[in-house]
């Protein structure tokens, strides 16, 4: 039976420290180039700051990690890719990006409603010797291709190899934990199989506090957020009055 | 002999004559026809692939992958690490969930700390002024200077085995050993003055507090051991309307901690001491604290005027402070008025307050930037880079990275991240004693020496760091107190030999003692402190003050707007 990996991010627990961003970049050998800016940089996971719009002591702020939502239905990036470089993995539900096939046309970036895709403008480069500190499980992507979160697919491979080595078909869930989930100091990011009704994450995704960004588009994103704050939940739809006050970090 | 001449063939008949126009037409037709074949598209595709896969595209290290436990040594917090190693190099860092204090959490910089050893500003050779020099020259110069006159040794991470070497050397030379303490330790200095108990042996019992009032301390942004309070807050406060742990953040701006606190109290910048005095006055006014405790001379109205708050808001805050006890007040830095609030609330030596974890820690002399008469100053690599002593003495500065703009006469390359054997004493502000040992996991990429190694090579009678660690392990083993946190938690009584205990520590286990609320915790504070000190909200990014940042930190500063860049902040 196929899995549907997804996440529930507890926005009330996020302190916006950025550990998830750093762990993601280090795990996936994302280069940090001196010429990169907020427009041209590579941040497969980006923490955005939002506020309730108040300007006095009652003002509240929250932090929302944004990454590929791994849309299940009519996945926009899959539909527009002329190279078949993007596909939804049937076994896992992960939206996979294949840099070897990518032409760099960036249609997918335009189509993505979450702006969760990034273009590799430059050859990846590190200071001399620093390539020895790269993760050997992940190949460095070349210039001219689009990148995004793939739920640390290399870790899924390792978990599968370990299971196969032990003569098992199913992986141990403890062996497959994306880097951002592992790094979060407040355990705000929960990862699991949404197709498994017994998985705590699947239960959490159906709680009253859970919401998805732009759910009305019908793309069935597999990233859920949750919050006890009504103004945070209102951010799910950009046309709501609260969301119009959002200040992006 | 037959000879083919083109002009002959062309001139044989008018129909066969090829003009320049024919040639151009043929070429255009061929070009148009070629477009109908896959050739140009295939060539275009191949060119794009070839140009994307230049041989100099970086290739990760190859080799067997293993995971080792260790500790972060970038700052004195000593968080537990799981280090992924490939071909002898560190290729990934994650938090170790078995560490009893950090509990698997790290600050953002630690995730890219393994890249720091390859930083372009890594100090790889001895520098004398602007010239390259040798270790032999540096040793000769230091030996000469330390014989000529008084020596000052400055340490930024006291309590290590290496610190003992530094202190012993300074004592033998008749010099002085001083400590540049982190903010968490400086914030405890007032209690040292009032109780006589060294600040380094005091800690905050956060785990048992029900209300925490932070005067600008970035509790959710790297204060203390980063994982300690954030984990507690996530479990007992995050998202709750009436949390078990109430965090009241007093800040002049909506900092990260203020944004996630149960309540944010906005005050004017630098008016923390005035608010502390106002709160003390409001507590007395409403009979919420014992009448015999110190009373501030500042009135509520004066406090309100200075802080920008209303008198009624200060009274309301005073009621909130005592509504759910134990209540613990935390200052960002040394602020006697804020510290005195804990005396008023009876939080000294109590569960959920300020506790003493050891009776063996010695007080230290704080390092000031103005150094009196000295012939030589030796600065350990653990001292923040921007600590520049004002002195005419010859400065010997150890550092793993060159942050630029130094006034040191000698820059001496120190071991980088995980390149040196070191031990990790209790982190500042912890309520329980801990001890860990970080082995040298990776080989140094250049010829480096720690300050302790440097001094041991000058004076053979000094014990080495390894020997001191060995004797400390023996002491802990003999005392048979506390527990060892590895994959499981072992009581000390279960260890049959010091070797097995030390082996566990070298594999990344942590020894932890029990917190002690000392009954003899006597406080001599009789009058409300008048000295005030302005504090400003800071975070780990300003507190660590490393000479360089890991390149990946640009994800936070440059490639996103999540944090303000250090260069912009300092500008």
C-alpha cells in the first residue's frame, strides 16, 4: 500500500529561529553564494514572518515555514513541465524534481501557487576544500535547473536500504525523518504518513485547528498547518481581511 | 595525367553552371531542412547538459558513513551533537536527543558549523603584525615577554581542562587569569555580590518555575543552552491561552521571544531597571511581598514616566508576577535592580528560582577591556573576537578564524570545529552540574595549536588537557553521584571502572548531577540597588560574536529576510 507523506506544522510553536532552513540547506547541499539575494537565492524551506496587523502592545506575530506543499491533485508544476522533470511519486506522494531532465524553463515556478520553487542561477560553488563537508547522499545540482523541497528523499533511500538489508519491505518510520523535522528545537514540525489513519500526523491533520494554505485551489497540498489563533488560520486564504494585513518577512 | 578542374566542369554546359546565388539558396535550404531533423535539438540539449556538468562541479566526499556523538564547542553552551562522518570528515550535524540539557536542539549556526573549518577566513598560519611567521618565533616572543613583565591570560570559556592550564600558567608566572563571561553568567553577578556564592555555581531552575519574567533576555532565541528553554516552552506554554509556564517578556520591541511570549510588555529602551524598581514598589504597595524586604526609592509615577507604561499597568503586572508561583526573573545582563526582584520574590535558593549546583566552583575575576600594566596578554580562542583589550602590552591572540580588524600583535591559529580534544563543564545558567568530553573528531586542516597546548609546550611541568580530563573523570567516578546520559540513562553506581566511565564520555555521553537548593543561601541585600544599567534585546547572533559566520548563514541573512544581517546591524 502506498504512503502519502506529509507534515503538520504547529505555527504556535514556531519561534522563527531558522534552524529548519539551515538544516535543510546543509542536508541537501544547497550552495550559499555571495551574489545570491532574497530574489535569486535558494531556500527550499523559507520561514516567513506574519503579523495580525495590530501596531500596539497587543500585536502578535507568528512564523510560517513555507516549502513545497507536495500537492496531490492536479499538481500545478507537474501539469506545466514540458520535460516531465516533475512527477508525483505514486509510492510516497512526494512531488519529485529531476534536475537531469529539467530544461530550466521555469514554467513550474510560475505555476506554483506557493512560490516554493527556486531557480539555480549559478554554478554551485563552495570555498576551496569545503566540498569535503557536503552530504555524500545528495548530488549537487547544476546551474540552470529548478530546485525545491523533496522531503529529504535521500533519507528515504537510506531508510529503504536499511529495511532491505534487514529483509523488510516496509521502512521503520523512525528511520525516515526530514532534516527540518529533526532540527526544529520546539518540535513544531510533525512528519508522517497521511494515508495511515493511525499515524498521529494524519489525526492531527484532521483536527479543528489544522488548515492548509490556498486550500480552495483544490490541489490537495500534503502540508498542513495548525494554530489555536484564529488570525493565523485566516492566513490560509489571501483574500481574508486578516491576511491582507500580513507583513511578510 | 588527368586533372580535374572545376572551371572546366562548370563551363562544359550552361545548365550545370552554379552561381553564387545557387550556393546561397542551397545553403538556406540545407539549413531549413536541418531544422526538420533532430540534430540541432539534440546538439542544443547536449550543449546545455555539458555546460551544466563541468568537471569542477563540487563532488561530496566518498567513504563509509558513520554517526558519532559529540558536543558543539562554538560557545560555552556545549549542546549535544550527532555528527555524520564520511571519509574522516564531518558532513552533517544534528542535535543529540540524549543530552539532558539541550535535548536535541541546536542554534541555527550549529547546523553548518562543520563547514566553518573550510571557511576562507580560516587562520592557517601564525601572523606577526601583517607578516607571516612561525610557531617557533611566536613561542620565543611569548617566552621573552612573559619573563619580562606581568602577564594577563583571558579565557572566554571557564571551567574547562584547558582553562586550568591557562590559570596554572598565569599563576606560575605571577600574572593574572581573567574571564570574559557570557551574558548568562554576567546576569548572575549581582547574586555573587549579595550572597558570596560564585556566579558560575548558580543557575536558573527553569524546569520548576511557573512564571518567568524576562527583562530583555532572548529566552526563545538562543539564551542559555538553546534547547533548554525552547523545549520547556514548547511543552508547557506554546499555543496555550492559560499556559502552565507563563512567559512575560519585557522588551522595547517585538523581539522573537516577545512575539511568542504569553504576554509582551512594551517599555522604553533602556528602562528595564526603572520598571524593576516600579514593580518592586507595586509589590510592596499591594502587600504581595514581605514588608521587611528592600524598598526602592523610585516612586511608581517616576517608574511609569521612565518606562512609558501607566501606573495601573505596572500594578497589574505586579499582580501577574505573583499570580502563579514559583516566579523567576531573568535579566539579559548584569542589572542589579532586575536581580533584586528575585530577592523580593523569595526566589533565591528555592525550587523554581535561582539555585546553587556546586560548592566547588571558584569565583573568577571578570575581564575588563581596559587592562592595567602588563607586558603580555594572551587571549584564548574562546574569547569573543570583538573583545579588544585596551593596553600597550604585546597581545597574543589565539583564533581559528580571522575576523579582521584585530589589534593583536600575534595571531595564532587555533583548532577549529571538532578539531581538538576538550571537555565541557556546566553551561552558564544551568541548574544542574554537567560534564562531557568532546574528542577531536576531524583532523586539523592546517598546523594549529590551542592556547593550552602552546603553554604546555613552553612549560613542560604543566599538566596537559588530556591528563586533566583524565583526573576529572576519576574524581567524578570516585564521587559516585549523578547519572550518565547516553542512549540509556545509567546511574554512576553501575560503572565498575573509571575506564568504562571515561569511554562512555568519549562516545558523547553526558554526566549530570542533581540540582541542590542550598539551605545556607543567605542574601545580604538590605537596600534596593541604585546602580542602573541599560540593556538591549539581543539574540544568539549578537551574543556569540564569532569572527566569521558559516556561509550557509546567508540563508537567514541574505537569501531571506528572516534575520537582519550582522553587518547591517553593526552599521
